C-alpha cells in the first residue's frame, strides 16, 4: 500500500517528521511522499538527520504541494521526484495574506450576524490550527450553537471544507480572492520540471469550478501537467473512475493519497483515508515510479 499525499508540522499537519515516518512504518506502507504546502523542510531535516530514515523501511518520493491558480480559483499541484534543493518555490508573504483574509472574513461574519469572539480570531503560522484564515474563521463560527441556522442558510461546511466551499468559491458570500498572489499552472509545473520532478493536479474534484468535470478535462487537455490525483478519500467511486478515464484519454499519469494531516484532519487516516476507503497498491504508479528520484 502507498500514500503519496501527506503533511507534517512543517505545513499544516501536526505530526513531526519522525512521527510521520514511524506512523508510515506502523501502517506498513511501501511508498510514501511527504507533500507539505510550498515546503521542502522535511527533506532538509531528513538529510541533516539521516538516522530518521531508519524509522521507515519503505521508499520515499520527495515531494511538495504547490499553490497555483486556474480561472481565478486557487488549486494545488503535487510535485513528485524532485531534487528539493533545486525546486524554486514561489514566495508568498502568508502572514500578511492570511491576516488580510481574516480581517475580510471577520467583517463579513459580523455583517451577517454570526456570533463570535474576536479574541479567538488571529493567525499564528507556527500553529497548524491557526495558519489559515479560512480554518480559523470556520472553527470559530462552528463553535457556537447559535450560528446553526445561519450556517444552514449560507451553506453547511466543516472547518476543513470552508476554504473550498466558501472562501475560494466566487459564488459564496465569504469569497476572498487570494489568487492574485499565485502562479499559473504552467509556471508551477515548469518549476517542478526544472527540479527534475513530475507534476500532478491535486484532488481535482475539490475545487469550486462551475463545471468540475469539464474544467478538469480542459486542464488535462491543455496544460503541461504530467498527471492527476485519482485516488483521494473525499472522492466517490464514480469520480475516481472518471479521473482515471480522463487520465487515460489524455495520456496522463495517475497518483493517489490520503491528504493526511493527523490532528488537523482527524477523520483521515494515513494510507487508508476516511473510514478505510483507500487501499492504493504500489502497482498504481508502476508506469512512472522509475522516472523520478527516490530516497
């Protein structure tokens, strides 16, 4: 079994690198990729502390999850098999960006009449639960029973789902456009290729496009991505099959992973996903595994 999508506390997961590797070993995973958001610090730590590699007996594909934009919607591109020292990561002042977004969200929920405590609304880039404005505002809204009717009125959400359903959805009253700070798909994929890696469109059915299937197909048909994430715990069986068929149609590779964050996403387990709805064999990536660097 493999898992090519997971996060440490170098981004918004809560496991340290050592904890993640130990968990992967306990899960008897064969191949993993640590894909922290716009980060490769886990691989720097692994190189500086080679004894950590002994915690996991399987194969590691060096990776990252990089932000991009398509049609004014923020998306992510998974980088696999990169030389992490050569990967040029687009630098965004997330501290400022997330504080600006949080101010906009706070103003909006006040206008709409939601109950909240302003003292709980702050950004702390060292705390996985306080890194992202959308997560902070959603957690605060959801913590009050008095907000239940308003939440239903504007569209039910979870803390982790608020960003896709509302913050990055142009049709939502909570929409906040961060994409002016992001690179295009082509620019991100070019950087991944320059670092010797392959680029995969991450969890394509999560994005709030008006016509998801058509947009996914257009991305695969017209951009320079190498592949697409086809196995993902929040996808239905029909969505998984559709992605695989589109990948085959446009001669793209496929990947899969849990998007494990540990305590930040407590319902998602490494390797097995949500309610054990993942079981990705190593053969799933046999057509591209030998084309990328491994550790």
